């Protein structure tokens, strides 16, 4: 598989998103190895309750972790302003506008303060833990001040030296790929 060269770190996020989508389309699914490495890592950290995500096409599927941890998932809400609410994993029974399963509006809610680790999906991450998301800012609004472990989850082909970043970006503490789990490289 020939990988595309990433844009300049100073390129607009739209250019980065186009590159990441095209690159991701050529990456084979390595969800099994990724989940095994992530499970070992999370267990070693004493993690029990995990905010996970329901995978969109092309994203690593972390659902295999449901048998080993208490997984939670999110629902995107748009009023009064865009935000995420957390719910038990099994309540995700309806399709969201983004194409992933989500809990219905009346599903029981869970407080973020009870979560040990948050798994963040992304189009790409850089080695510092900067996340290239889809542009909605949901996780950047949810996680400031979060006291748990923030884990970026992405294919290794989508970990780059540097991404454009903004002051409000929430950084991942560690990056999980199909090749293993590594701390983000902080300057």
C-alpha cells in the first residue's frame, strides 16, 4: 500500500481532513491487534470505566473492549449548543446523523467524573497528541478539565509529526494504534 504524503503542518485543516480520509481508505483493518494492545494497557493502568465511541466506517472498532471494561458511549446533542452526553454502551440503538450508533435521547446518562479513560476517534493525530477531528469540536468541549486518561485511537498510518492546532484543542495523553500504545511526545 502506497501512502500519500501528508500536507504541511501549516496547511488548512480542510486539506488535512481530505488527506486523512484518502489515506484511511487504503489502510487495512487492524482493530483486533489495536484492541488487544489497548486492553493490556488500560488494565495495567487500573482502568475500569471507559468512554468509547461507536466506530464510523474506516475508524478502528473498539467494541471488542466491551467484555473487559464498562464501556460508555456518547450522544451528540445540538441544543442549546453542540455537546456530548454519556450513556451505557448497550443503549446505543439508533443511527446518528453521522452514521454511527448512538443512545436514544432518553437513555440514562452517566457523569464524566465517573470515567477512568476516554477513547478519542480521529481522522489523524500527531505525535504530540493533537487530534484532527471531524470539525464539530464535541470532544474539545467535553474534555477540558477531565481528570482521567485521554487515549487517541487511530491507525498508525495516520500518526504524523505535526498537525495544525488551536489553543482549545484537547490533547491525547497516549496514542493507540494497531502497532501498540505509546505516550504522546510532549515538548
